[in-house]
C-alpha cells in the first residue's frame, strides 16, 4: 500500500505550522519506504495527481475549533463542491472530489488536526499546547502508516 | 435619475474588493470602478529591516506568485551589492521564473477561465465550474493539473521542498544545479510541450465562438509596457523596457529598468487601495497602459523558440494591423507563453554551462538604492529599495503587475458593463461577464478573480434616493 502524508499550514503563524512541523518531524525520524511525506503552505490543485497514485492519504492540519493540545482524527470523503479558489484549497475533501472526477477514484483519506493555542507571528515555533498537540498527532499517525 | 450598481465582494480573498457601476437616467452605464479595499502596508513595515531580508519578506506578499517577488527582490539586492551575478546563476533564476509562468498560466487558463470558455458565459452557475469542466472535458482538466505539477516540480527541484525556498539569494543562487536534477527536469518537458501545443490548437478552434466577447472584453486603445531583450524579443527575467502604443508605434525603447521612474508615475484615487500607475510623459489618466502576457507579445518581435514563434505569428494575425487590443486575448497570449516557457527551459537546461559550480557573487552593499525589475506572470514587477549605510531599509516601493493594469481593468469593466448590463433588469450572465473580464487580466487579488461560479456576489440596483430597485444575490460556499 502506498501512503501519502500531506502536512499543511503557515510556518510563520505559530501553531498554524502544526501540520508542516509534524510532516517535517516524520521525515526527520524516517518513514517506511511505502510512505511519502510532503509539507505545503497550502493545498494546491497539482496534489491530486500524487493523491491519485496512492491508496491512503493522511492530511495534517491545525485547528482553532479544538481545545489547545488536543487532537482530532476524521475519515474524509470526497465532495464535489467547487468552493475553493483553485489557487489554494481550504478543504481537503474538495481535493478528493477533484481526484474522483479526474481519475475515477480517491484514496482512503484521514485528516488529523491538532488544536493550537496561538496563531500569532512566530517562525516555525509552536506554543507549549502546540508542542503537546504535535506529540499527540505523531502518535495518531503511527498506526496509519502501516496497512 | 442616476443609479449605482454595487458588486460586493468581487473578490473572496478576504472580501476586500468590489465593483460599482454608475447608471444614467436611461439605465445605461456611465462609469465603472474597481475598488480594492484591502490595505496591507508591506512597503511600510519593511522599513528598518536589513535589506537581505527583503527577498524572504516580499515573497510573502503573495501566496500565488512568491517566485516573482523573490526574483525581483533579489535583483534589487543585486543592484544594492553592485554586482553582476554569475551567468549560470542567471540561467538558473530564469528557469525558476519560467517554471512559475508555466504553473501560474496553467492555473489561469485551465482552472479559472476554462469554465467560461468551455461551458459558456450563460451556463447554469451550478455547473459552470471546475467540476463541470471535469465532467465534460476530463482530458483537458487533467492536462491543466499536469502542467501545473510540472511547473511546481521544477520550482521545487531548484529551490528545495521547503515552503518559500531561500535558494535565490542576493548575488545569485546558493547552490548549483546537479546533473541528476537537470536530467529529471528535462525528462518532464516533452510531455509538457505536448500538452501545451495540444491545448493551444484546441483553443484556436474555440475562438470563432467568442468573437463578440473578443470585441467587447476590454478592447482598449492603451499602450503596452514590458521588458524585451536587446533585440526586441520576448523577455521575462531581465532586459530593457519597451512601451508601444495602440497603433504599434514604439513610444519608449531600450530603457534600462533602473530608469523606470522616468516612465512610470503612480496616481491614487480615494476609492481604492490599489495605486494607478501611468505613463508619466502623458500624464494621468491619459497615460494608460497594460502589462502582462498581452503586452509582452504585443511588444515582442519574436519569442526565439520554434513553436512559440509560430504561435506568436498567429497571435499577431488576430488583428489586421497593430497590437492586439482585446483583453480577451490575454488567454491566447498565456498559451503562447506556456509554449515559450517550456521550450526555453529546455534550451537553458541543455546549456553547456548550466551545471557550473560558480553561482553566487558575494559582496556587501555598495550603493544605497536598488531597483529590481522582472516579468511576473501577470506583468512587469518592480521592486525599489533605499537603504542606509548600515544596510537597513529606509524606503520601499513595489509596483506590481496587477497595479499597472488598474486603469485598464477599470475601463474594461466599464466596457463590458456598457455592452452587457441592462440597468433595469440584472441577469446572471451579466455578473459572469463582469467577473470574466477581470479574469482576463488574472489579477492577483484574489480568491474572487480566482474563483468562479460559486463566488459570492451581491448586486444591488438603487435609484437616486438610495431605494433598492433590484437585487441579485449569489451565495458562495466558502467564507475565507
């Protein structure tokens, strides 16, 4: 099974960097050969081709509607809403919708979000609650990296 | 009884722009204004920062074309250092710029504008969107994705996978190209060229359907500004400034970019935070000009690559004589530039010196004023800095491509509104055409100009006493 991990968020807005930093940490620590990890500021259209070539996608993001330091895991399904700006996507489900429309299938998908405490300017630095969420996110990802 | 139609927000990018149409007693459009209501202040808050931070700071001006700001900013810094960067570094920067053109133009054509072009201006908005295109033209939609991916992949191969790469630096680039990466990039280009040529040929078959739009979508007698090579050919990274008028007469030529202030003035209006650049010798607002793909092709005698030159010759034949004045043909010009970008990247990657290890000139600041000019996908981009003797920024001015086109966008909206707006009865097709003329320019504002179909819009038709006569609301699904 091929797995794609996509961490996204702004690296200069405090805990919004959670997805990116978790992706970076995964890469640093090493992942199995069947796993590809990428980090993005925003989700963009061309990611669909990479998504179409794998069996599972794990999105990593920060959330403001979660208690700081906590983590939420969701299964995602494709949506055919044309709500994004095309330059960037706010919703990974729309990307999955593109994947289905263009390639006839979408991979099994998970969204792991960590609750942040501070989204003020901070270059690749997390708040203590963000650090806690990062550790919890890494723990949630671990079993998903294997079939 | 005069009335005003207000379209707000035009842009969903934080919802900071709107259009207002002023109607006369007979319901005809008398004036149109494009209001950018977003204020950011980049030029001000960069003051006091070390000039070497400017590329990283200004790249964050834009999430869509950070590479353009990265390049213009580093060119301004090169100027501050008073160095000529190594030839290989210049070629590598050019490749990154062209890759940015590839992915940016692909986004504009395939995903932002194709629903109008393929499904029709008056199609049901519920299906006039990217999913409608995917349903009816899946191959074309996949082609668009693939071109974007190839452009983005080349940028990443050069700059590294980090968000906002720091590979381009004052004095050149900080790492030479490896043979492995060069070969990997070259491998991508034949497929890209095949897609680009196929799309170009397909687009030409669509043109007869859009004759009316081509005649009324910002068909304006403006001048055109762009960089050109010393031979007068298409240029995207360096070169000299050329201005051509609507009749094809060259008004200014071979002007060193450092002298741009002699050509360009900037006016302000109280209805927009976007400035209004104009050709200084003609004054404001007579000195209206356009930039971007249309201007670059109008100003270029040749592209200098085989397929793009054929396409350029066909582009010039869209009108019997003179420059192409219809803003609708920005779409055409983008496709020609995509072909050019691919061909030129291949040529540069095959250059015998492209793997040279000397890619950076090192120096301290050697002057107190630096100007960097390059072509961004949307047009000429100017970064102008002043620093003190400690290298701290004391003053910044950025003239971005969308700003250059501000006067023209206002006039284009007016022209479309005059042609299509019935002041007494608002129609969805009118809304879409007003949006569509903005998309021709591909302004970087803008979730709004980068969204379609479901863009949230509210148009109110009021009489002179402020009473709402008619309202048309389209609710967007996305609130960012």
